[in-house]
């Protein structure tokens, strides 16, 4: 089972890294730069940015909100307000950053496919599936759950 989570603090504590670890992380960022751009293009305004993570271990990706961003429950409460309207939708949801795990087999295969063909339809579908799965397992509500159901 793939476990995707959302955390509320992208400002993880700084750990002492050796020069080799820093160099390896920079190489991974360069290697996956194209994939990050493709994911950002596919998700559009659903995420603020896509980055290569050095602390995601078990899952292909995770969603992170800002340190003072809203939790899933707070976002649900705000969306349920009686006075909400469409122009307030931007204020009703928190900005999310998608962190990808460069050592995960799914992300590596996704990178290979984007390197071969940036317009591959299966890449778009997989990116959306990963994002929506992370979204749901974190307690958020999808705007179009039927689309997710048809995708799985």
C-alpha cells in the first residue's frame, strides 16, 4: 500500500549533512528538475511548487502546507461557512507543496517517462492519482470525487 501524508511544517529542522550528502542531494535535484516542472504544469494551481525531498522515505510523495497553513479540518470548516462565495475560494484553502521521493520506484519510472515524452498521457494520469491520493489520505475533500473514482 502506498502511504501519502500531509505535514504542516515544511521547515524541517536542519540536520548536519556531510559534503557527500549535500552533493548527492544537489545531483538528485538536477536529475528530477524536469519531472518537477512537468508535475507543476499538470497540477497547475493545486500546488504552490514541487520539490525533491530529502526526508520522504516510504512513500512516492507527500503534500506539505506552510508552517502556519490550515489543516484539513480547518479548511473544511472554512469551506462550510454560510457566507462563502466563489471569490473567497483562494482564501479558503492553504497553499500546498508537493515533495517527491527521488528514491521511490514510482517516481523514478515517472521521471523516465517524462524524459522520453513530456506529453505522455499516462504521466498526467499518474501525477493526478498521486496528488489526489495524498489529498484524501490527509483528510482533505476532493472537489470532484467521481473523477478520482474513475481514475483508480
